[in-house]
C-alpha cells in the first residue's frame, strides 16, 4: 500500500471517529452525521480499493483519460463540497431569520405601551422606513392625509438605525416612531412595521419612501383598490404614472427585472421595484419575508406564490428633496436585486 493510500486511510478513520464523537448527545444532527460519515467512509473505501475510482471514471467516460482517477476524485469532491455549502448556507439563513425576529421584537417592546394608545384608533397606517431622512420627513409627514374613506390614517416611521434627527423630527410632527437599534435595510424596517400593524389589529397598511420621492396625494390612490376589496396588494407604478428622467441603466434594469418577475409569477406588472404599495394586513401575514434589502421584488414574488390578488395604479415619483440615494451604484444595485429575485423565487 502506497504512502498516499495510508494517509488517506488514516484521515478516513479519524474522520469517522470524529463523526461519532462530535455528533452525539446535545450536538446530534442526523443530516450532519450522515454527510460526515459518508464522506469519511468514502475516503476509507477509496484508500483500501483505488479501483473504485476506475469504475467511477468509466461511468464518466474518463477511464481512458490521463489522470482519470484524479479527475474523477475532483468531480465527486466538488459535488460533495457543493452539497455541504448548500447545507450550511441554509443553516446560516435560519440563524439570520431568528436574529431578525429578535431585533424586531426589541424594536416593538421598547414602545409597546405608547403604540397601544396611539395605534388602536387607526384603520390605515402608512409605514415609512427611514435611514437618516430627518431633512425630508418633516415636510412629507405634515402633508399626510388624516382620513381616507372616513377611516383614520396614521403615520409610522421606522427609524432604521439613523444617526441624525430622523426620530425627533418624526415625533415633532405627530408621527409614531419605532426604532431599529442598528441599520438593517428597508426590507427589515418594513417587516417591523408589518409586525406592529398585526399586533395592534390595524387592518390596512401602506409603505412609502421617506426621501420625498413618493407623493402624499397618491396614498389614497394606492389604498383605494384594497379598501374596495379589488386587490390584496397594490403596487404604485411610476411606469403607468409620471417620473423624473433617470439613468438609462436603471430604467433598463426596472424593465428587465419586471419582465423576469412576470415570467416567474404569471403577473403583468410594469414596475417591480416600487416601494410604494398598499395591502390588506390579514393577507400580508401569510408571506414569508426575509430579505433585508430590495424587498419590493420579494413581496411581489411571495404574494404571487400565496395567491394574493395583485394590482397596480399610476403614481408620480419626483427627485428626492435632500440627501443622496442609499441604493448604491446602478450595477451593484442591479446585481443585488437579481439575487433577491432568485432567492425569493427559489425559496
């Protein structure tokens, strides 16, 4: 037996011993045990009988190739590593989800008693995720409608870890404020807003940006089809309405990603990246939302999976009043948006 085979045999035996020692008692995980055990046994088997690689090489038509055994080993090793990667990435996503639930609970518990008094008389709540938007929020909140369809309308600002006066400005004009302790992204901030609506039995909600691009007069336009029970989720579309001229790459990206989402979901939308939307909260609670950023695509895909009635209305979008966009450069934004679409659809 060659030295290489002896080393392989030792590694395989040690791996098998470690499998039994590590994954036992409180650390028991069936899948981890099986994967680790199979990997160790495979090393032992190949070390004892290298001809196994010849048979595998023959199955892959590599037997006649130079160094066919090595190529075969690399192929199967890559497949094994790929499955390990998927497995641990799935576990990481679950840990992220649990962290998300914890942070959202902290944010709600800090102002629970205040919100119970202020939210209970609201039938419609406008959620405004905000990160360092103190200069924009004041003017927008002052113009927010107080009633729609004889229903009381409230504004809930979710301060996403701002280090400016976002929270104080929002409170000064009478908005409700809940705060994430750290900056997590528009999607995470929106989920905290959904939690509060659910816990305080607010039947209808609207999400809109805090940078002044979305118009207060469009709130009623977006929520109206939901109040009339025509749709469960309504997207405000800048394509159907009016918008400031934007860079070609961003406009092209909106069109491309919207077509991709339409193919994946069977919908006929025009604007998949709009954060201006209205919803029936009883329907929204069915959605499994996990994306911290680029949540507009995730909401649409999840809603389509759950069979919600989804529609669009035209809205007007203008340039932000103050500050710079936090979406990042067009190429990076597009790449991350594409990843969100893929993850949401696959999940």
